[in-house]
């Protein structure tokens, strides 16, 4: 479902692609003659010959509806269990199909099952789903684990997609368990944790009670900034003097959002300083990046550069490269600083030619096991 009118054409398909896409699907046998008639007579039956054509057809439907009825008459498009539903001014249109992609349906059912089972574990206690252990049982974490915000954040995305009020209630419940993080100063990942949860809540509900939580969290994160180094410190453990990992670029969003919401301008200054120091010291000449740079907090000098999660110190760990591309793009979105944009573009120009055909990178771009090594879907996302 597309929630905002101005997003529809961008999210569904650029109108200029309509003719070529339709021609491609028709000639490939993905659509039959009845389908062609259905596009021009609303409502109509949409028969799928190829179940893999679901997404392409949904895009075509959206484009043609907008061409025919105008941008401001179509409000949302949603795939349901047996049809594509279009909410429009004056009513609903249903495009039904018989050959639904069973794999997609199974995935949705599995997601619903896991949401329910994880949510009822330890009721009233802030316990978060983490993974599945070797015995197949649910592996949980407390609110301090760096990914704890991903669960309520995922529920906010599910709520945005479905409008399911029960999912919204669960998102609020598990978000509330993260509230103490607003005052946590011994870890850098509160940006992940609070923006995924409270940030998405504010975006989707405009609940202003989220604002002081985000500003407090940003102030706590900014307390880890060292002006001599020019960065916020990442880990508070280990053998390093002042470790900064490229992942930390993602946490700058909390600082920038809080400044936008009325927090101190110094929060924006910290985020920009961190970005520019990272740009200077993390990135190689080809715009690949190191995972970790260690600094001398007394002088700000670089002590060492290495990886902790990649293949080698001089390799391109896929998720780390993605942190960089996403992070600098995000900072530009807030600050509109040209050097930040130029750097994001340079990272993209390095990464895109190295991606496999399907766009999902191997876990490290320099693995000798490619094409038989594991992929990193999170880096792709």
C-alpha cells in the first residue's frame, strides 16, 4: 500500500516505462489477452499466467490507473490474498487473480506467526526477539542489545503497510521498553535503537511524546563526542583507545533528527564533524572503507585501521560499505552539504560495478570464495 499521493508514481513505476513494460510482459507470455482488456475496463479480472509477475503487474496497474484517473484520485494500492486492491476517490477497484504467488503468501503467514509468538513471550517484560538458537528455540535479548530497536521498528513498518491496529499496539508496547536508553551514555547504538522505534512512531503517528525521548537520546549520544578526535566513540570495550566503526555513521541520524526537532544546534555540528572525520580517515583512495579506525584521544591522531567483522583489514566488508553509503546519503538529506553528497556518490560509484547481477552482495566484496560464498541481504537492503 502506498500511503501518500505524491509517493505513488515514484513507488509504483515511472509513467514513461508503461508501454515498454507492458509490451515486455505481454510478449513474454506473462499476461494473457483477458488481462489486456482488464486494464481498460475497471473493475476487471486480472489473470496471472506467471505467478512471478505479481510485482510487475502491480506496478503496471498503478501506472495505468494514474494515467487514466489522475494522480489525486488514487490514494493507495495494496496486494491482498486474492486481489490487488486500489483505494480511489469514490470507491475501490479490485483486480482479482487466481494464480497467486504461493511463496509470498507463505512468507506473510510465517511473518504473522513469528510476530505473534515473539510478542507473547515474557509478557510485560522488555524481552526482544533476536534469532533462533541451535535447538530451534527463540533466542531473545534485553533492551540494551544494539538491535533491540529493530523489532518495534519492524512492527512500525508492518503497521505502515497493513494499518493493523494490533500491530501498532505491539509496536508501542515494545518501544516503551526502550525508553531508558534515552539516558544511556556508554554505547553508540542508541541511534539505531531509538530512531527505529521512537523515530518511526513519530513519523507515522506524529506522537509528540516521542520528541523529548529522541532529544534526550541525542544528547546522550553526543556526550561520546571528542572534539580532539572529531568523532563520537563507538565501543566502550576492547583493546582500543578510541574506536570508531563505520557503522556509527547510521547513528548520526538521531543527532540530526533531534536538532531538527528543536534540540541544540551542536547536535548537528557533532554529526557533521563525525561524518567529515570518517570521510577523511575511514575511506581508501578507491572509496572502499575500513571497518574500524582507532584514535589517540589525547592528540586525535590515527593509531590503527582494521576490520573486526570483515574478511581482512584491507578488504571491503559488504555491510560496512553499505553503512557508509547509507550514512553519508542520510547526512546529506538533513544538511545538504555538497561534500557529503559528493562522497556518497563516490561510494556508490565504487560499489555498483562490484555488485552481482541480482544486486545482493557477497558478505565481503574481496572474498576468494565468490560466487560460492554467502550473501549479505542486509547490506543489499
